[in-house]
């Protein structure tokens, strides 16, 4: 594949070499370029020969640079071609449970292995063939994999893809080649939990030491499930049994490999009404983005910030949070108010009417629910919201209302706060 060069970054290694926008990149160090992975891999050397077609003429340019420095070429898309969409129809897919009428990008099902290496996305492997696997092994790339089950027949059923089971062999190939893998299991009661989860964890344990971590995450169900596979949520007893099963494997893995390896998401502990484990339980927080240890990290950071602080100014703020985190946020705020009486902070639990009350995470709260549930409430000078509610590159919520819309509706200034205890403490205390 060849790809048109959109621009050349000024001051980059290729700047001033004669390559210009509109030229077509064909080869790097003699290798044809399919996408951004080839481009990055073959251009990592100190001396790079770039083959382009310029005005119909083939040209080669030699560039000297520091090893791994970017050449400085930009293309129409980051991946140098289109993002690959998912070819599965998983029984638990959250996108299939989205309400109609939302922005188009929210309905795109991403399953692009290149984004696993570049941005940490999890992929099912069903989009890959042997050529792709060979390339990953050649480039020695780490990969994040949505496994869900190692039972081939069950995996085909859960993903509604007749090839999903045979793709599990790629895990073996990666392990034999020394490729590092992080794994994810979305757990559905009565489907892939219990004995099936035991099988999956035992199978993944056989691939050590190349499995770096495994996250077990409970299925999320919205109110928009008409016509979809019948699923249920974990209750207190089911969540507790899952934790017990996982802790049994953790003990075994810790003895064999010096790592717990597999970790339940925070939601399991909250649903089971159990204490969150201490920080050392989560080791290096390798599955943080999957909601594993996120609450423990936030609490510890917040308490450290409060312990280090001496004096704080007057503050009058409010916080919005989902039901899952409400108890913990409220307890953290209460400790601050007990220590500093000049801090006035209210914590509001937002019920998710948009997706349904079974959705309790903070990141899926919408602007309309905030406005409707807080319109008659005292809010103080500032309303603190989690940055996870907001689109990464634009200040809009999932329902396409903006931060400015909420500020105007409620008559209060909004401050975004990341999932960082130090930042949350500063926001509450007015720093």
C-alpha cells in the first residue's frame, strides 16, 4: 500500500530534504509500507531511506536522525488507513445497548490491533490472520487481548463469530514467541463465570510468563436491550463467589510466578459489599484503565494529599458522581470537612436515567441527568465533574450537551477533575 503525505513537520529530520505534501510514500528502508506500524518499525533506524512517488517519478531520500526519532511525515489519518471495525456481535457488547440518536462516532465498534499497541485498546483477535500474527511477532509488539473465555465453542457463542474459538491459538503463538499480553475477561453471570472462569484462568496461567496481567470485569447492562441476548447483572452473592474464585488463583499464581496476575474490577468488591484491597494488592496497577484498583488509588492519593496539607482556604463546591463511587467520595469529603471547617463540599449521587439505573459508573453520566437532578440544589461556587464524563478532544458529554450548556442551565462554574486524588483534594479545597 502507498499513502499520500499530507504535510512535513518543520524542523523534523525530513524537513528540507525535498519531500513535500502530495508526494506518495511507498517504501521505508526498502520495505513496503502498509500502515503506521510498518512506518514506525522500519523508520526507527538512524539512517532511513525513504521511497516516494513525486509527480509520477520515483525518488529516494536518505535521512539521518537519532534512533527511534520520528521522521516528521504526517498523513491523512493517524493509522495511515481506515480504523478496523469489529466483526463480532458479542452478547454483552455495550455499543449494541446504546440509545438511538447519539453522535455517529459512539456507534463505531473498534477492534483494531494497531490501536492496541499504540493506545492500549483491547482487541479480540478475530480481525487478524496469520500474516498479522507473524508481523506482531517480528516487531515484538506487546498486545492487549479481550479473551472472555478459553473455551472455543463458548467463545464462538459469546462473540457470535464462528472463527472466534480458533483464534485462541494466537495466544499460544504469542507466548511461544515471547510476546507480552495483557488480557481482559468480561464476565457474564451463568455464561463464562464459575467453572468456565476457572478453565480460562487455568489456561491463561499456562502461558506464563508472557501474560502480564488479567482483568475480570462484570458485564454492564443498559435499559436498551430489547431483542438482545438475555443477560443478568452480578448480585452480592455472585460477586462474592467470583472474588473468592479469583483469590484462589491469585494465591497459586503468587507462589508460582511472584504475581497475583489476575484481578477483579472494583465493582465486584462494591457489589459484594466487601472492603477494597490495599494498594499492594494491585501490584503495579497494570489493569487500572479497566477499573481495577482505580478507587483504591484515588482514596490513597486523596488521603496523602490531606495528610500533607496544613492550611486551606475557604471553599464552597459540589461534586457529582455515580452510584458506584458515591460512598467512597462522600467518606473522603467528610474527613476533609471534619479537619477543616471552612470547607463546604456537597456530594451528589446522579441516577443514570439516560442509560438506565443499572449503569452506576461515573464516566457514563450525561449532562441532561446532571441538569435535571441538580437544578434545584445548592451548588456553591463550583461544580466538580469527572473528566471521564467528557469527550477527550471536546468539552461535550455523551448526550452532546457541552460543559457551557450545563453551566448556563445550573448557573455554576464547572471544573473537570481527573481520577487523581491529589487533584480532587485541590479542587475541593479551592487550590
